[in-house]
């Protein structure tokens, strides 16, 4: 999947005072968040841990998808089920 963000010239200028490459920072941040979320879901499934091999993690997530596991409810789906 590919996502796109838009920054103003001013935002870019400010960000570059703290990072060498904005795209690299964005890629690293989202990859790390995906890894953390994957590890949490796998741990909650009881089928593996953060130490499981990447291929095993992928297979666990694929199985959870095919089983329509509630562990993979989107944030929006979870919010819709919360009492107001």
C-alpha cells in the first residue's frame, strides 16, 4: 500500500531542522508502528510472539484474516461498538 501526505513549505523547512530525510523518517515510523501492532495482535492471538519468525507472523495474520478474527477489527469498527 502507498499513502501520500502533503506538507506546506514551512512545515517541511521546520521538519528538516530535526531530520535528514522526511520520507525516510515517515517510512521508519510507520514500519515500526506496523511491527508493534503486528506483535501485539500475534501475542493476543496466543499463536506466537514478537520472537516468532517473520514468515510465521505473516501466516498467523493471514489465518486471523481468513477466520475474520475480532482481533483485526479496525479502529473505526471498535469505535462504532462503544456506548455513547
